C-alpha cells in the first residue's frame, strides 16, 4: 500500500462485505490456502496451479464490479484485507 500498511486477510470482517462478487470471492478464499498448501507439500504443483486458476474469473469479476478504493474507509480497508487473501493463496 502507498502508506506502507500491510493488510491481513485474517482481519477481514465478513459483515462488511456488501457486494455479491466480494462475498463469493471470500467464500472461495476461505478454504483455498490450506488446500493449496497440501497440494504443494505433496509436490502436486500442476494441481495447485490449476486450483488457483479457478479463482481467476472470481477475481476478474471482483475488480470489474467492486470499487476497492471506496470512499468509506472501513469498506476500503476490508476490501484490501480481502485482496490480502488472494496474496495468501499465492504464498501457500
């Protein structure tokens, strides 16, 4: 972030998700990091990448239909925390 703040997915408040695309993305991201980690630990890298690729449409829809930098500070921070969940999946 421009101001140096690091957002953590674990701090996301599900009650502050208002757009359908952010709710759907969050549901998918909840289970994904552990599943990806299990696959990579078993050296099933192709399967792990295939699983990650499945969320691409959800991520695209999120960015197409949701304003991340909303004027409402709490909403903006929560959306940045949701994006941190994508980062966490990639780091699994």
